[in-house]
């Protein structure tokens, strides 16, 4: 289906209700406008359903697992039922564990701490820092950025063929890029990993909010994602998958909840018997509200139907890409090419503009929130920009003063109305054609409106 055909399809579902959809913000040019939140890839707004569920539970909040009172028992049931809901959402295997963490970053650091001795890790340079950096205690092989999904599989197969065939190995890969939005060939990469005796962990931070994720179907060993990208911004994350490495590792955090039995020894020391369940890596008082919020979001997305959500997002992606394609000064960043399937994440540069200046003008003059920079994926963004730097002056004056190595990212999802993306496309065209209507200055390395 062509971009034009998708962009005129009005049969897609309505956006899901989210908090903040009616918030108004002031414009530097005068007046107010409804805020267009187009930074979902960083943190998505809370679904109204999630907020309502949390608010309904909040008066019944209590300690988890060891309290005898009614509220403790209720909270414990809610916490463990949330674990089951996440397992169902991810289509986990029966023996898999669901461990609650603080975020994707925390989940992958937990797995890194649980790697067997001598484990070799394979990771593409295109990864978000959350999945690029935690493996410092392992032997890490960084793989060059592929230019097609097939090249990604071939690159991994070649690297795995050269590894020690008898030692443990782990592949870490994203499901959808937080820079380009492009979907990665996870199922094929998992097959390649398993064919060479390696395991694979999927960073689903950008995938789970947009597409169904099935551990069984993708045949991955672990999945990691964050609540704050899944419309549940209450400080929790998930690591779900095989139990053996997690069960055999030292607890990620030592403390109450992780320990089953603690006793003093005659020599004055302490003997500890650790849990072998997910509790082994969940020491301390758990974030019950954060966990319940994730479970609520999982249920809400499943009930809304991913077929409808994916169809609507493709419609919005097509509208944005069609609009940007009509501006010659705009270059959209891509690894796999224009036809690659993607989620609602699009990064671009604008010839003659400093990216910080452009993002500041979108916010101050149009009430549109996007992100600019390197998106915690520095090697990938520099790879994408390296062959085509743009010469711009400070805060966007096109005088050839400096070289921009940053980009602008627009991202959206299940709660995004048409008007937000329409306003964004119109704003890009007007800024490129007419320039900013306000003066901006550099403050702490960022462009901000000059308020005199």
C-alpha cells in the first residue's frame, strides 16, 4: 500500500484516552494551544485506564508478601496477579520467570549481573545505551550497523561462527530502533543465535508499546521493557524469560525479600539461603503501584487489539513521512530504507538548522514536544549522520558556523490524535519556509526562547 493510500485511510481506530490530552501550554507568540505530546519514545503518557486503575487501588495500598492484614493480603494478590498478567501479555513459556525491575536499563543490568562466567556477548552498535553498555564484565563483541535486515542476520551468524563453541554466549538486540523506528528481524536473529548455541535477549522498550510481543513465537530467551514507555509511567520495568541463569546468579540486590532464610554462624558470620523464584532479584519493598500499572497497561492494549493499534499507527507514520517527504530540506534517518516496516518513531535533520533550535521552535511557537540530540544511541546516530553533516550556526542561523551531529525525533503511539501529527507537519513546513518567528539564544548548550 502506498504512503498516499495509507494517509487517506479513515477506517483506523480512534486514539486511546491518555492523561494530558487536554493540557494547554503558552506560546511565545501569544495565546495557548493544546499540547501535542510527540515524544512517546522517551516516555509515553499514562493511559486513562491505567490512571483510573491505580487511583481505585491506591486507598488499599499495603505491604507485599509478609503482611497478615487485609490490605497486605490484597496487595500481595494484586502484585502476583500482575506478574501473571505480564506473562500472559508476553506469551511466556510455562517455566519462564517475570522479574519486576525499575526499567529496561535495570532489567538488562540485572541480566548482565547474572551472566555465567566466561559468557561472550554480541551486540550491534545500533543499540540504545541501555542494551549497549551493561556488559562490561563479559567479553563483548560489538557488531557494525547493518544496512538491511538480512545483513543483520548474516553479520550475527558470522560473528557467532567464530566464537568459542563450548562457552556460554548471549545476543542482545532491539525489537524496534529508538532512533529510526525500524523493526528488526528478531525471529531470524533468535534462530541464528540458537543455531550457534547462544541465547538472546530482546530489548522490547520500543516494540512492546506498538506491537504484540510473543516470547514463544519470537523464540527469544528473555524480554526486557519499561512501564514508562508502555503508558504506565510509575517507575517499574520487566525482565521476563528463562529462569536458570537468574536462579543460579547472586541476587541483583541483597536484602529482605530476596532471602528465604538468614542465620548467624558460630564464627560470627551470616549464612543466607536465597529464593530461587523471581523474588531472588526483587529485594526490598516492591513498587506495587508501578507493577500494577504495567499490568493494567498490558490488559488495556490487549483489549484494544493490536491489529487496530498497529493499523492506526501505520496511518500516522504514513502521514508524517508523506509530509516530511514534501520538504526537500528534511532528511529522514534510516538504516534499512524507506520501505522498512517501523513503529511511530521518526528521526530527521533539517538542512540549515541546528536541531536544538528547531525543536525549541516547535515547542515555543507551536506547542509541540519532540526530542533532539543523540537519543542515548550515540554510535547509531553518528553512523546515520556521519556521511552527511549539515553546516549550521549557533541556534540555527544558516551561516556555516558549526557542524551539527544531532537529530530531531518525533514519536507517537496509541494516544496520539490526528491533529497532533497534522500540526507537526504544518509546523515543519512553516519553519523551513519562513524561519522562526521568535529569537532564540543558547543556554547550557540548548536553544531556548530569548525572553529579553
